[in-house]
C-alpha cells in the first residue's frame, strides 16, 4: 500500500530533513577532524580557527570545546609560564 496525498508529502519532507541533518552532522564531524589533524601537525592557529568556526555554528559541540581547551592549556599556558619565569 503506497502512501498518498499528505502522507506522501510528509514522508518526502521527513526524508529531506533526515538527509539535511546527516549532512550537517557529517560536516561538523569532518571539521572537528580537520582541526584535530591540524593540531597534530603543529598548525595550532589554524586548528584554533577551525574549532572556533565549529563553535560559531554549534556552541555545544564537545569536540570543538575540547580542542579549544587543549589549545589554551598547551599554547597559552606556555606563554604565561614564559612571562612568569622569563624566557630561557
């Protein structure tokens, strides 16, 4: 039995929304992976920019928050330590 009329339209809308949600989530995942790879490659500034871009579209993204915190702990803590104890 095939859906007809409004049921068919609702089914099409549900499929389109599912596909859109999948694309958005996949894009966020790939951007987070890109930021992680940039960080592993030593391109800290690019990784931070990518993580901030993710946060701009999804402020609750755990992976972006984790990368930003890791950046702050790694890079900014080093600058603060150099400021306190002087550069060697």
